[in-house]
C-alpha cells in the first residue's frame, strides 16, 4: 500500500516532511536500538514500547493495562507530542510496534497519527537521512482523553463469547492459535469461536513488509467473514 492515506505514509513523503515542526517522528523499536541509529529528527520511547503501566516489565500479570492518563501524558509530552502534533510512528518489525503506538494514541484521543509503510528497513535501504543523536524535544501539552470503547476487559470478553454480534479475531501466530507454541504461557489455545488471521497476512511478502493494498486487505476480511457491522475484538 504505497499511497499515503489516513493511516499510512510513505518514506518519500516523510523525507519531504522532515523539517516540518508540527510532525513528531517516533521510533517504536526498543530504546537501545533507537540509540544506535534512527530516522533523522526522530524521538525514542524510553519506557516499554507498548506504553504499559510503568511496572509492566516487572509484573506483566499485575499490570496488564495501558499506562494511566497521567503517566501517558508525561510520556507523550516528554517526546514532544502535543494535542495538535502529527505523529509518524515506525519500527523494524513489520509495523507491529508502530501499530501499537498508533492504537495507544488513538485510545487517548489523539487520532492524528500515521504509520510509516516499510518502516526503518525501507528508510535505511533507501539511504534516507539517519542519525544517532538525541534531539531536544519541543515543549508540548498533551491532554489524554481515554476511550474505553477501544478496550475489551477480560470480564467483557468472557460475557460476550456467545454473542453473535461480537467477533473475536486472533491475530497471533499459527503455533499460538493451535496451541503448539505456548511461548511460556501456562495455558494454550484460543478463545472459543474466534477467527484466526495472523497479523502478518496483511503485509506483503517482501523484506520491507509493507502493507497490502486496500483491495487485498478487504479480500482477507471478506474470506473470514469479518464485517464492519460486527463488534470486533482482536487479541
């Protein structure tokens, strides 16, 4: 999906926009990777890149939620993200972490955020500007407005397993879906009745893992009977 749209931007577009003070480029890879090299002018994520509770890494089971509003506000403002900032997120992992950052910002009411199609790998191979310096961020004011409709709690999930108007979509790997890969979890398998579409199916099979076209993605959704009339819960 090469064209710029509501959710994606191209490497060509971003290079032309590097000097735009209203754009904040966010490297969503682990912070040590950001320190080695990143897109010129980008900022890194100093905390866990899923933007979880500060103690998530110490105890994931006890702190599974996204960071609280006051914590998110501090994180985003420290990165130079304000209420009117256009954010472009990227990573070197097929857009997985950038998409997570996109979701967290949308959860907190900031919809002006894009994902760089092709991410760091495409940018680097095209020899576009990079740096290993840490820039001084702009002063910013971020107002978190949590949208609880974007989260499904465990209790909500359990109560809706039999609801025909709710569709659970399991986007994990085949091994996680069928239970052959526990990834260290005590229980394996999937939510009863869930549809399995691994997230990588929406990406092209090239070294940059750019997104498939709108028509290709729609075909995947149609084949799996995933429609906008349903309430979709992904995991």
